[in-house]
C-alpha cells in the first residue's frame, strides 16, 4: 500500500520475539497459579502483578497498553474471585 512502511524481520528477530513471548506466557501462567494457590494478602497479590508487568515492559518496551488489554483482566478476575471482591 502506498505510504505504508514495510519491515521484513530476520529469522533471528522472529525467534527472539517468540522466545520472549513464551517467557512472558510462562511467567503470567506461573504468577496466576501462585496467586491462586498461595495465602497472600490482596496487597501482596498486587505486588506480584506489578512485578509481572515490570518484567513484561522489559521484554516488550512500549507495550504497556497491550499488557493491560491482554493480561490485566485475567489478574483482576483472579484477585477479585480469590478475595471475594465481586
């Protein structure tokens, strides 16, 4: 398309991004399980979420909005259920 900037990614860049995505997914899954299964206060659970978000920003700088759209609702739902905040 006219005026559209096209970037071709190398195999190494694609592999690196796939690796970072897998790492973040494992971290999120582990953190959700940790929050669900560990006796934490709501504040401690929020600190876990904050730590995951910080790591996500290290892995994907400038993608705060994506994290907030994809992962924050999952964490909120779990915390609301665990601490009966519904």
